[in-house]
C-alpha cells in the first residue's frame, strides 16, 4: 500500500502495473476519485501507435489506484476514427453536465497536415461506455490545441480554454449540453510564435478569483510555466509569473501541467497534476526553447524543421509530477517535494 505521493517516481496501480493516465485529470464521484487520461502503454518511438485509448483508475486516498480499464477504447478497424491508435488523439478532459446527466469528454486530435480538431464523447457513467457525438470539430473555425474544460459551480455554465495553435489562448462558452461552442469567446495572451505561445491551460477557481497556469510551446520537452489571474472567466488576465520559483532549470520541474485538482475534502488543497514526458533526457539535449524560437521565427522556412534532430521520447514510461500549490496572497507557488502526504493539509 502506498502512503504518500512521490513526484517524478514511477507510479504503479494496485496490480503492480505502471499507471497510464496522461494529460488528463481527476473527478470526485460518490466518494471515489477517478483519474483518467491517455493510455500510452503500447506507444514506442517509431512504432506508429500514438495512444491506446483513454484509461481510468479509481481510488479513495489518491495514493492507491485500481485500474478500471479503457473507458474509451481504441478503434482498430477504422483509420479515420479519432480513436484509431495512429490518430494523434490526446489530453482528454471530462466534465459532468447536471442538466443532461451526462459525462462529456473532449479529446484533442492533431492532424498530419498540422490541423488540430476536437472530438466529443458522452456517457451516462464516468466509466462509460462513451458514445462519439462529434468529430472533426474546429471550434469557432480555429485550430484548437491543448485545452481545459471548466464548469461554473454556481450555475453550471461551462467554458472551454484552448490554445489557438501557435497564436493565442481562447476562452469560449460551451453550449448547454457541453458538446459544442456557442460562438461567444474572448482572446488572451497573443504571442507571435512558439515557444512563447501559451498552451496546456490548467484552470482553477479560488476565493472568487480565476487562475490559469500555462506552458510554453515546445512539444514534449518541458519549459517554463506561467500563472495568470483574473476576475472573470473571460479576463482580462494579469500575468503573475512562473509558479515554480525554486526550479532554476526553468522546466517546471521537468514536467507539463495537465490540470489543477481542488481536493473536495480539504479546506485549501489544490494539486498541480503534471506529466514528465521525457524521463531520461540526453546529456547533449540542445536549448529547446531557443531552438523552437529559431525554427518558428517569422519568415523562416518551416521545412527546415525536418532537419532538426531531437530525441523521440518513450512516452510509455512517462512519469507524473503531482505537487501541492502554495499561495502567497494571490501568487501561485509550486514547491518541490520528494515526498508529500494529503494528510499534512487541513
């Protein structure tokens, strides 16, 4: 039995298998925590398998996780289906719609031509089965990259934060059934190119203030996070800096956040859930942000990207970096802990 959280260490389920729930989040349903995400168990560099569905685990203590199986399985007989293993589907996020009594899951699907679209699934139960209700969705006619889904706790209105690929961050209102956007949206953090463009938005609400933590755009390679705060979902947002001030490598402790989880049974415990995609970086790894800045500079021939050789990380052995958030006023601070316990927080 595991009795603590060990950031960056291999995390095994109750059968001794490596947990495969990347780029996802946690839902608390009827006294049980459900952790879901990308299943990378069959992914290996160069084998053409990007994912093997969406897997979910259950726990009552956030330490010990029982594998509940594939809640959205891979589709093997249709190469055009968004859940075919060769499709670049990732970062699933699930929210519950109290009006329709449906669990709604959005999945980002990158296309080989660099377009990025969304697919939407619904289910009556957190563990499925999930039905594909939308595919090939380009929200607001935009390329939609990494994202987060948010439900207002007071009235159930839902919002969709996503990276407009290599451009800016969008906050879009969702329809009442949470399966599409209404057309109402706002734009934030417009930046000219990677690695500066913000992606991987992770939202949370605290003391009626809205927070976002985002990463830069450097693929699987980690970079410096940035926190921002606002009075409303649509901003305006004020940048308050890197939430990892103790990390002198400026790589967010070699991780990228996928979401922020507010512990429902604790007074003020917010947990930053992150993936360490590159477990064993080579010693001669170049300055990744500088490289991305050069390759994506305005006027640069993007075809030269193919001449840049970077290691292809083995995401099947990616680890997790879960850390508690500390607050200093409205400043968001994530300190490193080799080990920490939920019980140490009120």
